[in-house]
C-alpha cells in the first residue's frame, strides 16, 4: 500500500521533534509540538501545560497561537479548566464538550470564555516519561466530531516524541535533567512574550505574526529563540527584525 502524504508528514513531524541539537531550546521544542499538532490534527489550536518543579502546580508554557494562549491564561486566572485538571490528575483527558444546558457543562466559568472564542470541545494527552508525568498537551476544537481515537493516538505519539527529545535519548533518561529543561522553558516564556510585545508594537503586527517573525529570524541565523528574545527585551533589537521589507 502506497504511503500517503499525511503519513509522510507524520513521519517528518516525529523526526523533527526527536532530532534536536544537544543545546536545543526546550521552549522552542514545546512550541514546535503545538504547531505539529495543529498541522496534523483536526483541532483549532494546542497548548502545553507543565507541572512546576517546586509547587507541582500546573503552569501554561506555550501555545500554537494567541487564542490558545489567552484561554490558557484564562484557566489560570479562574483556577479551573481542562488544562489544569489534566495536569493535576496527571492523566489524559478524552474529548469533552463545552456546550450543553446550564449545569451540565464542566468548568462552568471557563466554558463560556472558550465558546466565545469558538472552542466547543477540548481534550488533553499526557506529556510524560515512563517514570514521571511532566504535564500535558491540550487540544482545543471547533468541530469535535472530526476528532477520533486515532487522532488522539497521534497526539500521544507527538507528545511522546517530544518527551524523548527532552530526555535527549531514550537510554539516557534522567529525571533531574528533564526537570531542568522544563524549568528553562518556564523561565523563557516571559522573555519571549516581552519580545513579541516589542515587535508587535514597533512593526504594528499581531502577536502571532510578531512571534513568527521572531522565530524565523532566530532559525535563519541558527540562534536560540530565547537568546534573541532576551536581546530584544534588553532594548537591543536586531536591525533586520525592524526592517519591514524582510
């Protein structure tokens, strides 16, 4: 049976997530995971929540776009939602509808915000190593009927590939190393948000477009996204990034 285009894209995605340089940026890896999920699955957006190393509380790290990031932040503010529940329980979440009569919908304070953004269902798969849970990838949908068991299985595969990359190699899994990687991602997310804000304001771009410009600049120069963002946050924005023609 010939390999389909979708199957080839899945193979490419897994390879991209697993094969990273030794000094890779963990936050960029997690963002790439959300991007691959959106590209390969019938979901509107995806986000990553991890367990804080010290408090063991769920903390949102990154998302495929600003819509998902806003909904992750809303859950943190409300103290309820699928991302929080799945991470705290340290287990996946099947597809859960956010529509229905009052009193029947889970997360009654979060659900209206999600519906207003066009999200009608959510699910989550675990981000974990064999001996510990790291967090989860949250999937937000506008057409949940399109998301089946095989789609969630693929989401788990992408999350597993990312966990292997965080551990460097399957035969070199070290708990402290992985936790250090996740802490770096948590520390990095704030400086990246600052850099996005600077580019958005100076170039009159949406936050999503500002991030794509920032990421493309870092990749084209083989620089870490976090390091470029820190430079911008310090007020030292590369001239090429401010050139509208680029």
